[in-house]
């Protein structure tokens, strides 16, 4: 069995940064027997949106099956993998990989338990399930244009993959494809792959089994008007579609590394 068949259709999304738990969470856990974590909160929040179900019924809008989730809420001021979600994406024709819904669920879970400063995001993307997202990305560009025109932030997107995708990256101008999909709302420039291109991400990321054998094959320095979870997802979706357009069909690991200082 090939690794594509073995891991089909696994999607993993992880958020990285510095987390601070609400001071009253401990009291609730003690007094009201509320012992929540990312696993339980992700299930409840995704079901509230109608995106997934782990129960006996089937939700009409289900996008994925819940596999696993976790967190590192160590409060030492260091960048941690503060929440991650592993799902089996449903094969829904014409629908994009659920990176934004998964990241939204994780962000909601973190905000319910505390506050966090996002420094990075990672996503394991099975490209063979990714449809043409160009129309969506045109709308997304207009969405992100609604930001302070004097705002300026830089972040780095890194793609890790096995040799089949690496050869696609060598043959095609993926940075140019990414620029086309940003529609002038994001600058994109290829940079050498190095340790600093993933400094906002706590390594190793969730998905060690699925990403075995992958190595960094591309790094892009991006410039936009603001940094947020939505921005990190947008950059991820741009790279997914750029790689799809170049002809890549195997799973890739995309990391987005943003500002690491408060």
C-alpha cells in the first residue's frame, strides 16, 4: 500500500504560539467538574458549526471525521504547539480542504480556555483532494484588502514534501503561481530554506508519522497588511492551490511562520 493510500484523506492543522489560560479555569474544573481540552472542545465546536459528528447521527454539512487533537499549554513564555487537530476529510466534490474550518475550531477552543499570541500555523494537505480554488482566492484577496493600508507585516511560508513534489517545485515557478493567487494583496518572494523560515513553529509538529520522509523544498517570504490566524490560513490556501496548479498531487506539509515577538 502506498503512503497516499495509507494516509488518505488525513488533514492536520496546528496552531503555534504562546498561550495563557484564564485564571478561573482551575476553579471551574474543581467546582463544576469541567475538564475540557482541545480534543473535547474541538468536537463540540465543530458539531456546533455542523462540520463534523462523532455521534450516532449524521450531520448534513459534515466535512470531516474527528480523529485526534491535542495541545501544549505550558506557560513558560516559549513558543509551543498550542493546539492541533487531525481529521479525516470527507471527499466532497468541489469543496476545498477544510483548513479554515479546522483552524477556526482550534482558535475558538483556545479563546474559550484563555488568550494566545499566534506565531505560526502548520497544515498537512493531501493535494490530491484539493480542487481548483482560484475563484475563492479572488474573493479572499478582497477580504484581506480591508485592512489598515499603512499596516505592514512579513511572514514566511515553507513547503516540506517528498521527492515527487520536490521535482514539481523544481520544474515550475511556484512563487509566481502563488503571486497570481494573492491578486496583488500579498507580496511573495522566494528565499533560501533555513531554520529561520520556521522559527514561529514549534518543531516537531503533530503528524510525525504522516510527514515521515518529507524535507523542506520551498520557502517564501510574504508581505501583507496584517498578521492573524485568518492571514496564516489564507497563505496556506494560496500555496495549496499554487502547488495543485503546478501538478503536485501528493501530501505536503505547509508551515506559516509569523512575528515571534510580542
